[in-house]
C-alpha cells in the first residue's frame, strides 16, 4: 500500500479509455490526455496571442511574441540564415515540451516528459532528421563529420570510433537529460510534501522548501525545453555546415 502512494506513483501510466485492436493495446491513457491537452493549450495560447496583432501588445500577445522571438533568435544564432526553414519544427518542439513540462507541475496531473520513451521519441525524430538532412545535403561527404579537418590520417582509427559513438549517443543524452530532470524534480517535491503532512504544524520548513523547489522546477521546465531546442539547432547546424 505504501508503494502505491510513494513518490513514484505520480509517474504511473493509467488507462482512461481501454481499447484493444487486434491484440494491440491502443488505450487512451493519462499520458495521451496530457499530450492532447498540451496541443489544445498551445493552439489557444498562440491564437489569443496573434488574433489582434496590436501595435501595443497585450499580455497574451507579448508572451506569444516573446516565445516566437526567443526561438527565432536561437535558430538564427545557431544555424544562420539557412535555419529559417527549420524554425517551425524547432518552435513546435520547444512549445510542446514547455507546455508538457509546465502542465506536469499542476498537482495531481501527469508529467509526460518524465517518461524516457516520450523524450526518446522526440530525440530520435531529431537524430534521424538531421542525419537524413546531412546525407541529402552532402552525400557521403557527410561522413567527414567523424574526422575533424586537419587531423592526421593515422589518428583516424582512434578518432572515428570516438566521434561515431559521440554522434550515436545524441538521442540518448537528449532524452535522458530531459526525462531525468523532470522525474528527479517531481520526486523531490513529492518527498517534501510527504514531510509536510507527516510533521503537521512542524512542517513549516519542508513547506518553505516545497515553495522554493516549485519555483526552481518552474524555471527548469522552461530551461530544459530551451536546452532541447538549442541542441536541436546545433545538430541541424552540424548537418548543414559540417565542420564550420
């Protein structure tokens, strides 16, 4: 019983609507529900923020423009002028991760990005996309990415495997970084919340810690989404410009 109400209970995937198609479990879960909710809220947020297009922006328009300009500047700084065509992808990825992270901070909700399978899906899409982009743009010359220019050829047997492992580990590092941060922070919040309940009137210190941790987790929710967007831009830049 204690395990059911432990700090990891919040990460359990639960079926809301059970569906079985040909032996395949296609149930609608709390994870899917939060993803749908994130998409709906992003659509509402951007619609409210852009419908008036006032010269003096209001609250929603300011937030929408700030989000747009943040990613536009990130794409421009890390990819250059050629990055414009990748802006919709990076912006969509950033907004979805931000909203999933923030929704997970609501008590009794579900944090989609705490599951490695979800964050790995984001990461593998980025990884496969930039790899295909690299070969489409440079052909077999893209393989020169694994041997930095100016390196003596006799060092190739040593450096190429290192660069290859580093390249193949990109989706793992991308996904683990995001999922681990979300899971660790939410677990700490749950643990401190348990202290508050157990200590009663003496739980003031844990309560203060929860407030501070909650503020930190809110910052991390935005920061991790931004880091994901920046790394995506860097990987795209490598595929376009190779060693530049």
